[in-house]
C-alpha cells in the first residue's frame, strides 16, 4: 500500500492540468474517458491542493456577488 502511494505522488501531470480537471469536476462535466485518463495520470497531492484552491475561489466569488447585490439593493 505504501508503494502505491509513493507511485501515485510521483505522477507527472502538471499542476495546470490538475486545475483544469478540478475546474471541470466542479461542474460535473467530464467524459468517462477523460475521467479515467485523469485518474491514471494526476498527482493526488495536486488534486487536493487544487480542490482547496478551487473551493476558496468559488466561495470568494460567491461572497463578492452577494456583497455586490446587497450594496446595489441598499442603494436603490
């Protein structure tokens, strides 16, 4: 089991490719073939980091939209 984790952490996909895969997974739009390809080549450490980063960006955008709406509603 420990060897499997070491091998998975040494996968060669770039962080940009990982961010792209995580971005599309937020929308749930992935072909099965692409999913299987990602599962075979993405570094799991990169996936976790990209997921946390993606979630932080998502929450920041939502909070910004809410602030904008509340500010415009209060001024009207």
